[in-house]
């Protein structure tokens, strides 16, 4: 097997694991932990918000670490930090201890994915970067499909969430060894040679400073904030929301899994489609789907209709998240895109208010419907500047313009 496929497999595996064990399944474990440790919905919601806050604020770290020690050791360090967070969670007795564990998990997530993947994959696959990035994100999303269901089954069967966290800590150490053994960085000279062979000589392009002040980046980053807010609200409230509608914990886990499943399939399809359809157009469609899905969440009292909303949002979220990353890669090139991804992820830290606000609303009104309708309106707000972005130079280029080359401004 060629080295680049081994690198892809290792990166996708790590993305799969960190997604399955943190954001998408945390609500499942929190539901049991809150009942046993007598935490309120607001406290549980803040735990989820803190995970997003730690992930967002630590997002610049992987770009810095990659320059210092390379992507290989950055991902390895992230897995070890993840193990430490899981271990502390397994022995937590109070909310303060668990907050420390959550902060470590969020920081580890940043070091593990997606910045190392966005740094390495365009360098290893200059000929089909969008398609391969789609495969990578699909691997990460697949963790969200299996994570909630498996964790719910494990906790329900053992009635022991501490054992779950301990097992995850051990698995993280194993993945650290996988990172060290399989992931390899690639020299810039080899990347330039391959890029020239596939697409011709590269041309001078963007710097991180000029790119971060441009309209395409700001609009894309705002859309990512809205999508991330929606995702954290769904993942943190779906269990309790389905319970309030008369469903069991299993229904909530199925809802989260459905979001992850449809998002996974959407990311895989979107990666291939961006070789034919401009990523901006795909992002516009995904924002409309997100708006419709959250309106349905807020207005429907039927469990079946909420499952439909989960499926719609999954497609919208998967397409939006991948198309936003590919839009940055295509517009600004492989050199500065990892920095922009890190910066955009930092900006999405704003999304951490979503789960906390959802918990407060549920405590006071007995329903998550108001927060769902607010998020639906946010999708509309994000859609307007994204529509105007179509007039931006470079946004009407043929989709087969190489994604690994910068576009000259």
C-alpha cells in the first residue's frame, strides 16, 4: 500500500474515534451522569459548552505545533491528552473535576482533527484533494454514527459510565501509538514537485493575514459558526428533547446517530461533487436545509417528524461543514488553509453558548422548541451574505480549477 493511503487511513481512524467519544456521544453519558450526580440541565449543558469552548480556543495550537514538531507528533500528543481527559472523567465525583476533563478533551480534539488532516492530505493527494478531504471528513463523521448508539448500549448494559471513560482512555493510548507509527509528514519540495507535475507551476497567492480579512473567509467563518451552533445544540439536547416528547433515551441516541449518519453520507458525496459543483453553491443549499430542519424541530411534537428533521439537518450539516473547508482550500490554497481552518474553528467558539442557552430555556419553559426556532433564524441570517458572496471574484470559477493552488487576488 502506498504511504499516502496509510496516512489517510490513520488520520480518518483518529478522526472517527475522537468524534465518536466526545461531541456526539457526550450527551448520552451526561444523561446518566447527571441523574446519578444530581446535575441540572443547565450544568450538563454547560459541560457541553465547555467542550466546545476548549476546542475552539485551542484551535490555533495545532497550526503552531505542526510548524514546531510536525503533524505526526501533533496528532500523537493530542491522543495522549485525550487519554488524560478520559481518565480524569472516569474518577470524577463533582462537576469541577469533570470540567477539567472536558477542557482536556476539547484541547485534544483540536490537536487531533481536522487541522492535521487539512495540512497533510492536500500534500499527499495534490491530484484529488477535495475528494480525499471528503473521505477524511466522512471517516470522522462515521464516528458520530456509531458513537451515540454504542455508548448508550454500553452505559445501559453496565450501568457504569466510569468504566466507559476508562476504556476510552486506554483506546486513546493505543491510537497515540498508531499516530507515531503510521502518520508521516511530507517535505515541501516533494509537495511542490507533485503539484507542478499534476497542475503546473504554482503562482504567488494569499498570505494568512490578507486571507483572514477577506470577504470569502469572513462569510465562510460565520456560516461555520451557525452550523457549529446548530450541531452542538442538537447533540446536547436531543436526548432530553426526545424524552420531553415522550420518547426514551434510545430515541434520542437514534436521533443523534441519524444526524451523524446522514452527515457522514453527505460529506462523502460532497467531496466528490465539489469536482463538478462549486463548494459555494453546495453551502447555500446546506444552509437552506439547516433552516428547514430546525424549524421542524421547533414546531413539531411528533417523534417521527423530529427524526425527519434530524435527517435533513444531517445532510445540511455534513454538506455545509465540508463545503466550507473546501471553499477555503480552493479559494486560498493549501499553504494558508490550515491556518484559516484553525482561525475559523476558533471563531466557532461562539457556538458554545448554544447548549448552555438550550439548557436554561428547557429549565424555564420545559421545552427546547424556542432555541430550535432561534437557530433556524440564524441559518437565514447566514444565507444572506453567502448569497452575496457569489459576486466575489473567484467564486464563479469552473469547479475543476485546482484546489491545491492559490487563487491570485
